[in-house]
C-alpha cells in the first residue's frame, strides 16, 4: 500500500506547486493573475491571512510530462460507453496549452443504446489500494468548454462496474484550480461512504447527457488543508 504521509514528505523536496486558488463553479466571479490562472471564490477557499501552502500540502498524481505514464507509474486510458454497447466516443490527447503540458478528454457523449459517458481514467496503484487518508480531497488545474464534468473515484468496495463515488465541477475557459473535498464525493449505487484509504482508480468523466466533451488538466493530485486558517 502506498503511504500518503511518506509521499507527502518526499514531495516537499520538489518545492511549491504554486497555485493557491480554488474554483467549483464557472458562475462565480474571478480575476486572472499573472500566470493566467483564474482565481475564483468557492466553498473551498484559502482564508485571508492563512498559512501559505507548500509541496508538503499536495500529493501530485500527475503533471502530464510523460503521458500516458503517470507519476504513480500507472497509465492513463480513454474509455467510453462503447464497452457496454453505447455509441459515445472518447479521445485522450496530450498537448501544450498556454505554456502548460495538458492531458485532454475530447469526444461526443450520446444517450443512444442506453449509453452516456466518455472518460479518461487512471489506476492509482499497480497492486492494492492507495491510501490518501492524510489528505482532504482531490485538486486539479483544469480548463474546458464551460460544460459540467465529474471526477469519479473507485475503491476496493466498488466491485461492480457501475459503482463509484462522484463529485462534479464546471469547466472554465482559463486554467483554474478546482478542489473537491472527499466529503463531496457522493456514493453512486453503493451503500458504503467513500474511504480515502482504499482508493483504486480516478476518472475524469463526461456523463449523463448528450454533449461535446472538451476538458483538459494541467495537474491533478490530492491536497491537505493549510493549518492556522487555511481551507476547511
């Protein structure tokens, strides 16, 4: 089992990951900083005067420098509802965007044949679960076409393919940091609550309605709340 505490300490050597801004909705008002990253108000927001966050507060899953291989050593892949008879399409693209390496999900989601999803996903450990219980939730830097997307987590308890834990966000036209607390991930067709110590897979998903999918990530990982007045 991978230890979140050990990985968090090792990431401290890499220096700060940088961005201390949070967004969960494209409807909130924000302004771009010098990096082009949009600062949005949110239920997950660093409090004024709070302690600055460093690399020790983040566990970086991937910055997409070696796609399809992640920093965990596992590989990203694209999947659509065609695995169950649907007609949706999913494409995974690695490309530079505004000076950042990005991994993008593109495709068309159709509800025909009882389908309705396109995704890119990643196994979080080659064998056994990943333990992220020392962290508060999932952090990603994203941009897209303004549509709603979901992050899905699977654990040792999600034994059936339709079971998952889901949290949504609205994509934005500029690079924006999104933080999704583990408490925001709702069980889908499973009775147990999410256990962050038993994570097996993460997916970026367009689901549930006919749509054109176009969303990219520049970073994804786990975050801790900053001490002494940080995000709660």
